[in-house]
C-alpha cells in the first residue's frame, strides 16, 4: 500500500478517538442525578412518616425530575453546562424539600 492511501485511512481511524476524548462531560449530570436519587431515597426512608407522605415525596421528586429533563432537553448543553448540571442535580431535591417543609408547617 502506498503512503498516499495510508494517510487518509489513518485519519479516518483516528477521528472517533478525537471525538470521544471530550465526552466525559456528560457523565457529571448522570452521576450527579444518580447520587442525588440515592441521597433522596435515603432521606425519605430515614424519618418516620406515613406511607402516603413518603409516596407523595417520591412522586414529587421523580415527576420534577421528568419535568426538568423534558423542559431542558432542547437547550444546548455546552453553552449552559453549569446551570444544567445544577438544575439536574439539585432541582428535584429542592422542589421536594420545599413541598416537605410546607406540609410540615401546615401540619404543625
């Protein structure tokens, strides 16, 4: 094989490695969401509450997570990386905590 044919083949083979080298940014929101869900479930099952209240908190958390994911799906990730990561990780937990505090204040 002559050298002129070898150069384009090598460049084509190296292209995916260049593209994949910058793909780790997407792992931060995924790992952050996973850790947030684990902490949330630990928090929900750590205090004494009725099953109905726990179920409401779980439904609020996961429905807020779905709303956040669907409402931000058209936003460009790299332009809004930091704010999207914060929203994905802390948004559902914050909404659930606000609901929990309002319910607790109402019951007291």
